[in-house]
C-alpha cells in the first residue's frame, strides 16, 4: 500500500471520529463518546441542598407570557429574530465593551456552543476547557467526539501559562468564562484579560467562546476578550440566572464568519427561537422593575458568597469564589467531606464531575445560603475536615 493511500485512510478515519491523533502519542482508536451528561446524585431527604447551583427563586421575576403576539402567519425563517430584541441585546452588551455589529439568538448557551463546536470542529479535535469547569460543557465536548484539553484556572480565570500550553498542543477552540466561573468563581481582571488576548491574537484561527452565563448577577464587572482584536470569537449570554431557567434563550455577539455558520446550521435544524419566547425576554429585559430585581439579586448573592468565604477563612479553610453563586473548596477526599457534611444536614457537590486533571474539591452553591447560616456551615466543615484527616489521613 502506498504511503499516500494510508495517509488518506487515516484522514478519513479522523474525520469520522473513529481514530484520534495524539501527536507523539500516535494514532489510537477514539473512545465512544458519551451521549448523556453525568447527572448529580439525588439530594437526600432532610438535608439543606447547596449543590444545585440554581438561583434563589425569591429573586426571580414572575414569568407572564405576552398577550400581544398575533397568531397570524409570518416568515420566521426569513426574519428569525425580533428587531426590537436585537436592539435590546445590543444595548445590553455595548456598555460592557462587547462588539455588537452581529448578534444572534439560541435556545440557551449549551445549544449555541454545541452547534458552533459541531460546525467548526471535527471529531478528535482538541478544545481548551477550564479545569475545574462546568460539567455540562465538559460532557458536551465529549459527546461531540472532541478532546478536552484542561486549562487550569485561578481567582482571575484561565491562567495564561495553561492557555499557552494548550495552544502548543494545537487546540482548535477555547471555551471560557470571563466571570462567575463555574465552579471556581474566578473573574477576569484587566491584566488577565490582556494577557490572554495577547496569546489568542497570535492564533487568529482559534474560535474563542466566552460564556458569560451569570451576567447581571455575577457580582463582578465584565472584562471581555472579544474587544481584544481576535479573529474568531463569540460572546454568549443567558438569562436563566436572573430571569428564570425556563427561559431557554441565549444571546450572542460574534464575528461575521461565526454568525453565518451558526445561523446557517440553525436554519437547517430548529430554524429559529420562538417569537413568543423572544417577546417574553424582551419584555423582561426592558422592564425597570425586573432590572431592579436583578440588581438586588446580584448584591444579595455577593453578600452571601462573601459571608461564607469569610467564615471559612476564619476557620483556616482555603476557599475560592471571587464572583458568581458558587464557592470552591479544595479538599483531600471529596467523598469523605460530602458524606461528612451530609451527617450535619448539608448537601454539597463533589468536585469529580467538574474536574479533568485538577485536584479534588467540593462546590458549595450559596444562592440561598443566608449569611447567618454561613458560620454554622463553616464550623461543621471544620469538624468534618478533622474527622476526615483522623480517618483517612488527609
């Protein structure tokens, strides 16, 4: 067999996702991709649920379907987006420095990110993913037959040294959170944003996906990568954290090529986002009362997060949560800590489903945790860590 024939066969196998090329590691048969996300364990009865990561329902607006939408026939495919919602989105993104020349909509952030990765990449392609990172995104990348390359994070988000290593590994895309990073809580500083943008400008063909999932309630300003002169980029925002999870809607600003590829694929599948849903989102985004409630929610979550961080640190426990609704606590044994806290009436999330190669930890969702409860949780956490060390040696 000629070398050319063998090379063509390998190329075809890679394109179909049957084999994966790993540089010096050679070419190997690709593992079967997951077809479902790893679901968290069921919350036991009688414990306080601090594992879900959901917003406080008392800080969400009432969802009332619009009554003014006419049922008359309209060309949804030729005009998939309501013009007034497009303008509202531009007004929403523009003050944060996100370029708003091209905007589009999707059925949530995962819907948009999954569509873009499936259009832009081929099975076996490497994607830089935050580690620890959002477990549904990690599972989505695996389900698409892509290869997740871990990039470490800290309190300022993605670390430049980790991104540099991922770029050397040949990643085709980066998926990152500029603030409220889940589960670690990091948020880009100006210096960190500039350092990352400098690295990415040298790789103009890499698609940069910026997932601003908490936006209004992140508790930190946005320092976006998208204003840094990148070649391929998309900034994604959802409303589930401050308007409600049932609003399966996301807005995105992106470069012209990304817009064309996303909308072209969407036209062939779901076609458009329901205009009824768009009317609902527009009404809420432009309502003064809803905006005031979102501002109140952001301040409340910041207060609750800060209270737990303060109490944990007073107990000598390292914890991270510079923004968002979660606090990440590194631990030696996740199972021992989760089960130990359960015995004291608390249910937190084991970090395993958020991690690729980073160290163990637990995620505590603080959206519903009152500051008065933080001291008791921190005290119980200290006892559990002591019991874990006595039993397991660390």
